[in-house]
């Protein structure tokens, strides 16, 4: 994976650009100036202790959290706000919804719609947000469910599926909107250990197919093997970033070393 | 003196049945309108936008904080004083309007509780897929809230059947008014009121059974069912809904590792 990234064309496109992003919740500043870039096709993995702000930052990328200052660009478009003169004004709900439709998100607790079957979960957004005809949506959905290995569970309700299966359906559901970018918020943290592998396998497959991904995770094996770049965050700042070999084998910062020694 | 034969005479008489019917249909209509308006109010109440939030809270405060009877009287006897044609109602109009508006305030709190009971992750997932708030509400949140709303809604209807008796004050000829109308001139006030009581009991008791059936159908305690999909009727009653096939719950100690 890392060999491939160095052979990338020079005209690599910035899929994500964050500029000096700050976020506070009340008096507590959770993000203290995050700046980073994700190129098209890259998989960036964010690691760090809990409370470091990594999940908050991820949720800022699709405006599930509103940033307090700074800018976030996804595929060249300013997210959540528009420029009016020299001020930033929050976008209308419609515009934000459309922006979010291009970004897929997978949650720690799956958040499948329990009143819909797996298939219905996957076709829901394409039909009601993109106005796709039902037959086409179903065809696409079956293809995606096949891809994540759950075609036979298309008519099952979420409560009948294991955690790993639910998460894979959630991935299919996010992919159904044809996103340019996929965000993974500790996608395997709520899974029993024996189910983690099947989800990581799907994520890896996506990365190999060239999806741009930002992954917040504690799975260091996955990070080491699949990431093009690792970002280590702590206390709301990016402490260090670089390719996996550097971060895991020769971390430059003491805090990085301390964190890694605790979990590896 | 008391005369049982009077009770029997009027119990199944045309006028009594008519009165019971009026009680029933204005209760159903008012409850339905109350649910619709109440849902709208609940959504407004949840909103962080003060333009929506404050009027909703004000409405709920007024209609829950003052007596239903007074509200009915204002609609029927008070408003005409303003001489505004649009605000002058017949007894029946005032009755249904008053019952609905009042009920909406109570339903608002019930529906709000239902909406809040839905995991916040659901709205987040919906939003992350590009749904607007209202689309997510309609397709994802409210259908799930419905399950929580059903038991208290059943109780509200039980109350509605009884509080509908207040519209007798407006002259609407429902069950209570019927009893009064026919009791006085025949000197059998008690007998007629007993007959009316009988009909109220029949209606609330039958509703109690129906409510029980619906709640068991919906498996409100979620002992072993999937949520219901289908239209709103299916969602609220469980009848005619598509439901996942039941897998027998394995006995303790016999769980295999398959999933």
C-alpha cells in the first residue's frame, strides 16, 4: 500500500483539506488548530487516546459537529459554511444535506434503521435523497450487499444480525450513496473480537479499490497495513503524522512513543 | 323511586344508541386530530429554534393548564362575543375543536417523549446519508417513536371517551346529554344516567381489550419481535404489517456459535 502511494501521479487531488480547525464545547476547547490534508485515494488513519478530539474532528468533516473556527474543504468545497464577504455564514440545511450525501460515514454503534430490513436500509437514502427508482436502488443494494458478503441477509432485520454483519450492512448503506469520501468512526470498537476481522476486511477492500478514507481506530494492525498515512492526535492537536513505518517504528515525539507503548 | 324497567327500556333504545354513537365518533375524530396536531407540536417543541419552540411551549402550557370545560365554553359561548364569523362555531364544531386542541397539548408531550426515546444515533445516521431533518423525522424517527407512543395513546383515548361527556354542556347530543334530555321529563334521571354509565363502561372496556390486543401484537415490551414496517396503521396496531419471521429463542445452554 505504501509503495503504491509513492507512485501516485503528481496531480494528486486534495479530497480533504482542514485549515486550522478549532472546536469548543462550551468552555472546553476540544480541537486546537487542526490542519491536515487527505489526497484522493488515500487512507488516513487517526489514532490517539480518548479525549484527543479525533472523533470530534471526524464528525466536523461532514458537519455533524459545527466547527468554531477554521475551514474544512471536501473535494474543493467549503463544508458547512459559505463565504460572504470576509465572513463565514452557515449554509442552509438543504445545502449541508447535499454535502453530506457525498460523504459516507460508518459509526461505532452501526446505527442501522431497526424498522427496515438490511436491503431496505441500503436503498432508503438512494430512493429518498437521490430519488433513484426503486428497482435500480434495489439492484445496486444487492450488489453492495454481495460485496460485503451479506447478500443472503438482504431481508433480515438488523436485530437478527450479529454486530459484524450489522456493521457491514452499515458500510453498504453508506456506499449506496456513491460517496467520494468515507469516514469511519471507530467502526470496530463495539464489536466482539472475533467479528472485527470481517469488518476490517471490507474496509481494506475499499481502501484497495481506491476509496478515500479517514479512519479513526484503535486497530493498530489495520493502521499499519492499510494506512497511507497515520495521524496521531492528543489533547486536540496533531502531535505527529507520517507513513506507518515512521509512526510505528521511529516515532519522533515523546507523546507518540508513550501512547504506542501503552497499546502495542 | 327507582325503576329498573326504565333502565332496560332506555338502555337499548334508539336514542341511547344514537347518543353512544355520537360519543364514539367525536372521540375518535378528536383523538385523531389531537394526534396529528400533537405530533406537529412535539416537533416544534423539540426544535432549538425559538420561533418554533416558544409558541409550542405556550400552546401546551395554556391547554394543559386550564380546564377542558372552560376551553369548550370559550369556543362555543365566549368567542361569538367577538362577532368574528370565522370564530363562531356550532356546538358540534366547538366540541370537536375543543377536544382536539386540548388533546393535542397532551399528545405533544407523549409524542415528544416517543421521539426522544429514539436513539440519537438514528438521526445522525440519517443526516450522514444526506437526509434533511424533516425527511429523517418522517422516514426514520417517527416510525420508531410510534411504538413508544402506542400505550399512552391508548390511555388517552380511554380518557377521551369519558371527557367527551363535557360537550354535553354545549348541547351536543351525545350519551350524557341524551340521559339528561330523557331523564328529567320522565322522572327517571337516575335510571337514564345508569344507562349512560353502562354505555361508557361498555366502550371503555371494549377499548381496553382492543388496546391490550394491540400492545401484545406490537410486543411493546419487545420480548421477541422485530419492529413493524408497513404503513402507519400497521405501525400503530401491528395488524397487516410485514414482520420478520420469528426465530425460536434458544433454551439456556443450547446456544451454538453460528450467526
